[in-house]
C-alpha cells in the first residue's frame, strides 16, 4: 500500500515543503513539494536524505539502560519508574537546584518538545537549571534586542522582498539557507535583489559560497564591532538621517566618535574609503538593511555586535521601513500589551537570576551551556546531580567537550532523549527513543516571527514511529505524571490531565498551538472562517501565504519599554565598547579561528546518512591562506596541529586565497571517536574543533554568556 503525504522539512529554518511517500507504513522517499507557495519545488540534499535518518538501522527505537556491559533494552514502564524514583531522591536530598536540562537545536522545530521541556523544567522548581543550544548560537542576538527594544522577542529581519542593498555579516545563507530568517529559496531571493539593480555585500573573513556569488568584503575575524562603530561614526559625522526618537542617540554618537575608519582599519583590515562608501550607501538608500548571523553572535563581543547592527540600521533610517530591517509579527490582538508584560518579566529575570558560576544572567531563561560541566562538578547549593539531554549532543557542541564528558561521571542520574546513541547519549544512564519530525504533528511556532513572507503551515504525522519510540512530549508528560506529588505545578497539571481525560480529550499542547494560529494574522479568532490547526492541515496542507509583504510601521507594537522608545544607552554596552578599544589577543597565538558551514553537514547529527557521505566528500580539514602557510612551511594537504590556550587538534589543511590573511576556518560538528552508536558517523571521524574553545567564565562572552566560537586565538604548525 503506497500513500503520499504533504508535509515540510524541519532540519533548518526555511521549512521547505516536502512530499513523503509511505509504502506499507515505511517512509520510502522524500521529494520537494512543487505546490508549496514559497519553496516551490526546492529542497536541499539534507532534506532529501532524511529518509535515511528515519530508516537508519543505527536508530534507537526501544528504551536503553546503561549497565556495566553497555546498554540493554528495557520496557518503558521499567525505565520511567526508575527515572522517576531516582529523580525523586535527588529532589528530596538536594532540591530543584540539583536538576538540569539541556535542549538542543532541533527542539526549536517542535512546538510540543519545546512546550514540554519548559513545563518540566519550570515545574520542577524555581532553582532548576535550563540550558539550550542558544548560547552556542543565538543568545547574544536575543539579548541585544532586549537592550534595544525591551524584549528578546523583538528581532528584526531584512525585508528581502523589497531591499535594494543587503549587507550580510557573518552568515552564509547559500549554505545555511538562512537563520533568524525564514526565507525558502533564499539563493533566488538574493539573486532577485541584484536582478532589480540592487547589491548584496557579504562581509566575512572567508569568500563563502554566498560571497562568491555577490560582492565580498574581507574582514579580520571577530572585528565586526569595529567596522560597525566606524559606520556609525561616518553616519553621525555626515548628519543623522534617522529622525528617530530613540533614547540615547547623543550617547551613541559619543561612543562611536573615536572609531574613525582610519582607526578601525588597523583592526578590521577594511580600508577607510570602503568604510565611508558603505556607510553612505546604507544611509543614502531608503531600502537598505544590514543582516548579521552566526559569525556576529559567537565572538568575544557578540551582544555588542548585534546591538550595533540594529543601531546602524536605525541611524541610517532603515529600521521598520519597507526594504530595510523589519519586524515580522504574529498580529495577535493585544500583542503590544503582551510584549510589555513579557519584556518586563524577562528583563527582571536577566537582572536577578544570576548563575552561580560566573554570575551570568539568563537570556530567555537559559544559562550558558559552556558552564554546564562546572555546574556539575563545583560543590555547593544548586550543584547539578540529575541532567536530562534532549535533541542535543553537547559533548561535541559546547566548548571543551572533554570536560563535560568527564563531568557526567559525577551525576546521580543522566537521561537522554534521542533517536541516536550520540557521544553524549553514550554517557546517559537511560536513553529514551524519540520520534523524528515525520512521526509527529507540527507547527513551527519558533520561526513564525522570522518569516520574510507571512506564511502559515502545519503538518500531521506522516507515519507511525518505529518500535516503541515516543514524542518528547509523551515522555515528559509521563514523567510529570509519575512525579505529580513532588511539585505544585505537576500537581496542577495532574488535575488538568484528569479533567481532560474525563472530557474525552488528551493532555497535549496542540490546543495551545491551535489557539496561537486562531489569534494570529489570518486566524479564525471568533469567526467561522479563518485558519485553525485542523483547517490548515485538512484544507491547506501546502500552507497559506497571508500577505505578499511584511507590514512596516509596527515598531510601536513590538517595543516593550513603557515609554515606547528604542533605548540605545546602556552601561553594559558602554563597558563592552571600552573593553573593545583596549583588547588584544595573545601574541603566541597569532592566527584567528573561524567556523565554516558545509552543504552536506548539519551540526553533529547528520553524518550517519549514506547519501550525504556519497561522492567522496573532502575530509574534515582546516582552511588557511596560502601566504600564511608558506611563512610556516606548511604544504597543501599536510597534517597540521592547531593549538589554542585551551587545547589542540590535528587535521589536514587545505590552502586557498579565498580567506583573509591570519584566519583559519574549520567546520564544526565532527569528532566522532567511536563512543556513539552511529557506525557511519564513526567512520567519518574528524576532530572536535570545540576542544580549542575555552569553557572558563572569563573567556565566554560577558553579557549573554555566549560560547566564544569565532575569532579564537590559535597557532598552526606541521603536526
């Protein structure tokens, strides 16, 4: 029996439409959905190859318990009963501060996973620890928004459909397909900008695939803040055109004044005349936007850099204007007041909820994942003794993963929720099998506010999960049910669960997702017409475009300060600018490390798909400039040793001139050493570049607690 189902991919943020072919209950093929209004028949090789992930023989489909001789299969009831019992003992002895949860990047693509983790970690007690992949990815961008607009939920995106000048910093959207920016077929959208006479300027230490297709402006790694301050200095000197009522414009003018293009050229490597030309192009074009992503987030001054990107857009007069940097909102009634309340609560949490290691504030409730190992090993109140990990592999993704791997031995309980036995899951007492994205219903709630074109789509599960795999929500709900007497929140949820059961309904977050769809733009609200979860699923499976363009003039709706103004002046930002002026790297590490995305890789979790490894992909390698290599006596293809103040790795080197002098690029996500249960990934091997990154509190980004993953001082020599 062969069936086809309309669905969408949830590997990365474009959420491309897919058609799944299911034969006798088994997924046999995935192909792009030609009827999808936005992706229009496009999907990348990772999306096509996901069939191999769903059917992977290395996939975990039954609960596993780790014993002296390795993992053994156990029943769900046996696993959950023991986990609940051991967790209860931890809570009784040490309180909620002894419990932590790490949630990886894929969780953001599942509304039920996200809601389940938040319900559990908040319900277990106020002192619990909550870690996410955001402190290796997005927290600095979110905190910059909190400083500027009063809420981390107000994140502007470039208006791709109307812009005539797009400046891309620290991003490679032709490979990443866009991030903090949901724009299917982004390659075509960038080409459309130049086709209508516009420009795309890519500022990056490496001539990336995106830079090669457009204009490349090479920059010294992790000096974006210098460039942005010099752009502001030129704009202010030429005369502020923003007509903005933002608070602190004069303060920002004073902060930028010392950073003339001549001064910053020594640090950024960008000539003064090019800085002035770019500043005047941005200020003189009413449809221009600066867009920054991963590379601007994970440097030493990530929060400052993202703050400055928005400041440049504001001072140029291009914030919240057609073709500029705009806000994609849900359009929910009362959104303005909701932003005020949420903003106040999140700002208060950032000020008051400080971590015990380094004293970092929480950004949207999340603590720095780089400090997770120290939270496990450091004695004292709130020491973590029970850790849950879902959809993540922090042993490979956080700085100094060896430290975390060793620290897990000190836990009283460690539980993994995953469909692979990853390097992290291999350390768990229990590994609980979860569904893939095609075995659950979904609504990409997290990414609704990053859409370049307003759009809604949901999907039902297209096949049953294999073995006894469950969704993360089902696992978390089972655990909360078993512990309903331990916390007041779990007791309340138990009452809700009982009431729903008596009414013939299940306890699940789908009604919450449905309510959001109903209340947002295009939703049914109180009308008989309009969108609902079921109506999208049944009547519009390919999705619905809500409007051809994003609405502008909405800044007043997203500002979360009571005075409804952008706030530019902050002591924290001033301190970062002062530190920027005086900072210098250690001389014995003269080179700077940057990351590098690959089309056939997705962090650490897609190296086990044969289709993505087919075609003799180049081995995991470092990329450096030919001139730097010549000075060091390094030949193309040689095995090199890369050292930092934290660690060292060895891997082959590839020489090129498509990278600035002094920069070395190494892809992340590798380092499968055989401890995981994925056989092909283990053969892929490679080295874990994050072993070069420091997990010391003094070495991570000061404001958001971001892991420093770019601009890391290194030295390279023949191995």
